[in-house]
C-alpha cells in the first residue's frame, strides 16, 4: 500500500511539473496587444508622428514636443518612419537620423509610451543606387514612384529585384535589432508596413499589383522578420479611408487573421468637413465591427487636417466621430514647417486642442502609464 501511495504521489508531481513546462510566456507583441485592449476600455490614445524630433518653431531640442508644449503632456503614441534604412542611409526620408529614431523609441518606451513604425521603402526598380534621396519629395525612385507597375511582382521569388530586396529587408532587420532597452529587452512596436494599399500612390498600391502579389509581399517581409526573432512586432494592416470601404473590400488584400493583430484605416480631410465626417463615420463603423468579429485591435492609424485650416477641427470635426467608436488610438501626422497636422502653441487651434485633451475619452502619456 505504501508503495502504491508513493507511486501516486510521484505521478502527481510529474503531472504538475509537466503542466508547468507547458506554460508559455507571452511575447512582447502579445503583451502589447493585451495592453492596447485594456487601455481601450478607458478611451482612445492620441498619437503624433515624429513628435519629439521637431515642431513648427524648433528642431531636435531635448525633451521638446509641440503636443506637450500645448497641453502639458506627451502623446501616448509616437510614430516614426524608416524609409531610407533599406539603402543604408544615415537619415530617413524625412531627414531624421536613424540613430535619433532609436534614441526616441527607447525614450518613449521608458517613459511608458507606445511606439508605431511605418516603412516607405524606395522603388527598387527606379531608385538611384547609393542613396542620397533623404528629405527629397520628388517621386523618381521613392515609394511614391508608380511609373513601373511590376515592382511587387519583381520583388517576389524569381523576380528581377528579388536579390536586391532581400538585402533591403536585412538592413531593416538590422535596424529593428537596435530597438531594445539598456538591459537588452526588445521594445514592443506596432509595425505598419505596406499601408494605404487600396490606393495607388505607392508602388505596392491596388493598381500596381494583384491581391495575391500584395499578400505574398506582406508574407515575405513578415516571414523574414519572424525568422530573425522579432517577437516584439505587432503587425498592423491599414488601408486608406474610402467611400466604398466595405468589409468585402477590406478583406480583398487582408493578409489573414494569423498575420495581423491590429486593423486600421488612414483617413485625412482633403475635402469638405461634411465629406470627411461621413466617410470617417462609415469607415470606423465598418472597421470596429470587423475588429470585433476577427478579434483584432482597431485604430485610426493616420489622420489629420493639413495646416489646421479650421482651428476648431479637434473638437468640432474629429472628436464627435471618433468618440463613438472603440478604437485604440488615433495618430495625426508630423509638424513640419511647411505642412503640419498636430497642435502648436503658435497656432489658433491650440485652445481647441486643450479642450480635446481634457476630454475623459482622450488618453495621453500620463493616463496610460502602468
């Protein structure tokens, strides 16, 4: 009887031990997804592109931010652009040093913020070898160069640009490896490549590749970075806002639930307020329903009104629409001296942005710290 008792105890111990071994620690991206879902219960986060880099009256001042200078707090989300890294350039296509991007990604993570990265690689067929395009907005050789409709096809296996693009992806991978804390921990990142793909202003756009080619492009990059061990990337899929953005349209180039964690749209006001409000309302309604059905996080991944020509825009146009929907965050584009989308102390929209900031539903850095 004693031997039987000992045997039973031994089996029980082994079962507990085996059970412990099956517990899998969540990746950095999975932890980020859970954080986004928790924060979504409180409201929606405000994000700003290149926020700590430059503003309307300053550039590369330590700890500066147009958003902070208006409302007293940093954005909860900061976005940065990696176009140019594929060429080995020292600066991004927005003329920001990549070493500075690394510093600011780490700094925002350390202060408790969330980071999102986009990548607009150059056109591998028409680009000028050797770099030198940083900060130049002419289309030749850039992501906006759509003069050749076979770029995606020629990047894929067997294509004329396949070998070149493998080098480009490796350079991206090498940069992403720098995004870690002093202790060597990977920083969780919302990674948003190949965006606005339902338009045709980028070489990966709808009229420049088939749906199958687009998905193959997505998979090739994702498989490469997964193989390189980037468990910290939360992959975001974000077409552009459109009057016909139905669920069926959204699904045409959707890489799949197993490849996407966040779904978004990029929506700017280029026309009238009425048209923008109507489209944004319809698009967010569709997006949030899609996110719920597919178990994804939803976000307004880019938005804005160029140069804030309506100073009341924050509270009269944007806020009434977005507060109706369970989105994780919205991100407005950068503040550059020639075109800006965020608030600035020197502009008449500043008091209206402060009202936007005071809303119970808007979340800035101090409201999301764990």
